[in-house]
């Protein structure tokens, strides 16, 4: 059994153990209430953003922005417009990953460099193949990998680049999620668990650099990227961002993770509930296999505690109404305090957090079935077959 299966098995074991504790009486249930509150207050509490980052305008000619794009004509238009290319002194490369729409035409209309990586080779996944080819064409000494569905806010690139110059190492940024449709609220708990699993936002984060990071925006030196093997070294990974950051961390690079609030934003899965389910299903159970054991355990314990609290809530309401109301308000307030820095999630939507928890669990189980049992997920009109030793794309 591989370490990934052990970790996923551990998570499922802890989640299922909640059914045992439910039968252990009120004392056990109250202890889970306390555990859930403590973990909610500490797992994701210190999220740095770009809102107060002051920039010093300087030369950015050393920067190459690499945008992997597959059928992204609409998103790419917004991204390239937001980059304000007329006055830019950085290089922009769009890697057209065998798109069937007008992605290439849109990129050329903005005058940026377009790279055609060719047919996807056996053993590669699409995004890694695009990023690798873009990096090989880049002229800059600093590489910024940017997803095509991101929008750059005023001075956003300047803020990100300036912050990177101050910190060095690897800068991993999760764009601020602009929620515009009610169903997008269901991403809230997935974001929270993602941030908690990275281990970069708790009160003791300075003790240890995170070993994984976000993939939507990744900034590093070209030298460290190629030294780590780049995307070629993790070409079979479904969750390529975690694998790449993990490799760079092992070679001694310090990892800084941030929310993109104030610099970068995105719409996440804007094409309906079906796209949201497919998107999170692609990566979530696989991502659990890249999470450090301690954070996997803490997140699992938090979820178990939340399940117990939700199931215990009717009894608590009948016996201690005041405690039920105050604890519920505490949960919602703590979640909102963290998630408001991750996306435009409303306080009201988080008042329905029991529904979020149930939706998360259902989708996680579905993701587990897709990745660990059926060993296949679908994304960007490609079926990704996941094997124990080898992952390949079925054309």
C-alpha cells in the first residue's frame, strides 16, 4: 500500500469513526464541540493578503509570465486585458494546449508570444506539458505561472513581483474567489480545507515552511525551477502544483503562501454546478495524498468534530438552547473571518455551514471513488487515467 493510500485511508477512517463517538454520550459530544471550535479558530487564522502591500515600481524585464491555456478564449481575453500590456516591460507567453476554440487567435490579438507545445506525449498531463514548454521558451530569470481564468487587479502583478523580491524562494498565491452565483458558495469549505491542509496559515506557521502550495499563481526563479526538474519531473501528477512545490521545498526553497486578495482574483468553475463538481473531484482526493500527515490528521479531526456537532445540534438545542445558539454563531463567525480573505463568501451563506459540510463529504467520497477506485477523472475534455505507478492521458 502506498503512502498516498495510507493517508487517504486514515482520513476516511477518522471520518467514519464519528459514528462511534455519537453513541458515547453527551460528554463525548461536548468534547467534539470544543475540539471543533478550537480547530476552526486555529487551522486557518493568519492569511496574508496583498491589500496593504505597498509597491516600489522597478524594472520587471526579468519576469516571464507563462499562461497555460486550453479552450480559454473567454477567460484569456479578460486576463490579457487586465495585464495592461501596453505599458508592460515583462514577457507574456500563452501556451495553447491544443485548444479547439479561438484561444490562439485571442492571444495573438494582444501581441503576446504564443507557444504550440504539440500533441500531448504519453505519460504527461496537459497542464504540466503546457507549463514545461512555456518555461523552456521563457527569457526571464523569474517565472510566473498564471492560470488563464485569473483577473489581475490594478498593480496586481507589481504587488506580487515586489513581494516576491522581498521574500525570495517560491511564492504561491491563491487568487481571491469572486463569487457571483449562489452555487459557487459551495466552494467555501473546499477552500477552507485546502488552506488548512497546506499548513501555512496557523499560529505556529513560522516554525516550519509549508511543503506544498497553490497552483493558480506560482512565482519562482528560473534557476530553481529547472534545478528541481520543473514540470517534467512531475509530469504524471494530477495535482501538479502540490507536487512541484514539494520538489522545490525539498531542494531547500522557502515556500510562501498567500491569498490573492488585493492583487489577483478569479471566478472558479463559472459554468454551473456540474463544472464545480468536476473541478473539485479532479483534485481533492488526489490532493489528500500530497498533504503532510499532521495536517491531514488535523483536518480530518476537524471534519469529524464538525459532523458530530451537526448531528448533536438538535439535542443541544433542546437541552441548552443558549449554548446551541452561541456555539453556532461562533462557528459561523470563525469561518467567515477566514473565508472573507479567500473569497467573497457572505456571512449568510456560511450560516448554512452544515449543508456545506454534507456537500463536501459527498463530493470527497465521489472524488475518492473517481481517483482511487475507478482511477479516472475528466477535465478540459480529457479523461485522465490514474494508475498506481503511472498516470497517462487517454486521447
